[in-house]
């Protein structure tokens, strides 16, 4: 795969939340580029705007001003159908809260985005089983997600994020609710999946240990984005 083409670009990206008379300026005029194959951490304190930024990159929310480009296309120009396809087929998501369906089995959760896309059940099931094996949960495929541990659920969420072979993986504080050992396992897995699946990954976190798995970091602070040096944590 060509490792150097431009995957994502933000141009003068600005987000202001308005409620009544009140305005919250989260960030203003962010400009950055993310190339294919990069693993980028977005770091910054709570409230700095990391989740807001990921929502804009995923077309889950619209910027107040500015543009996001995916493969040089303005996602702001997408039709409703193109936006849905962008979110379902181009991007895999992992959130701090796993958003899995607790009553359903691990494999049912993993393959759901694939079925929504229109894949036939047997093909989806085979790929789902492969992905569960990749995250070390082959034995848990038929278990209800509600019975799994937090770390296991995040691994199911990672498998689900990859079911539609996305180009882009967006992860928002994916280890936020985990103890240190499960967090380390999930972050190691994230890095491995990034590599093995040829992904471009954007990871929002305030955890510097987690950020160390990335190739480079961008720091959000006071409404601005700067290249950051990740301190060594031993
Ligand atoms: N829907 C909303 N309406 C109004 N303000 C919002 C909304 N969502 C977020 N904010 C505000 O925008 C700012 C950035 O929030 P955001 O959730 O993006 O930060 P974050 O960096 O992800 O924080 P955390 O590390 O706690 O997850 C905060 O001041 C927050 O209160
Ligand atoms: Mg957040």
C-alpha cells in the first residue's frame, strides 16, 4: 500500500457550541494532515475538544467553519447517503463506552455493521470469527457481551470496528474505563491491528502511555492544535 497519500486533512476547522446566548468555542482554525498508514494520537486535557474533533472527522457532527477532507473529498459536500457510507464503510470506531448490545453475543455485535451494509450472513460470520480470533476472543464468540469483562468488551469493539474493512480507525479514549493491565492489552492490540490491517488511525486520549503507541501526537489545548512530543513513560 502507498504509505504517503493524504488520508485526512482539516482546513481551518472551527467548532463553536451554541446554546441560547451562550457560546463555547472549542477550537478555532485547526489545520493538519494525516497520511495513509499513520497512527496519530490526539492528546489534551479533559474538555480540550478531542471527542469533538473525532466527531467532525467522522462526519457525526458538522464544523461551525472549515472543512474536513477525506481522500481529498470535502465530507461537508457528501449527500446523506454518502455520509452514511463514509461512516459505515470507511471508518471503524471505538469509543470509551463500547456501545455494544449487551443482550447479543460477541459475534452478533461484531458482524452487525456488516449486515447493515448488506453482506450475506455466512460471509459476515466467517470474517467476524476471524476478527474475534485476532483479538484473542475466539472462544467467546457465542457469549453474551453483557457477561464479558470491560477489556474483553473493548476487544469485541475493536473487532466490530474492523468488520467492514475501514481505511480509517478512530478511537476515543478506548482504555478509559479499564484497569492498567487490560488497558495495556487493548493498546498493544490497537497498535497491532493498525499495522496488520494497513489502517490509518487516530487515537484521542489523555493517557500518555497509550499515546506512546502512536507515530506522532497532536496536542489540543486552548482551542489550538500543535505537534506534541510524547514524554517517555517507563
Ligand atoms: N453538545 C455539546 N454542547 C455544548 N458544549 C459541548 C457539547 N459537547 C462538548 N461540549 C463542550 O466542548 C468542550 C470540548 O468537549 P470534548 O468532549 O470534545 O472534550 P474532550 O477533550 O473529549 O474531553 P474528555 O477528555 O473529558 O473526553 C467542553 O468544554 C465541552 O463541555
Ligand atoms: Mg472526550
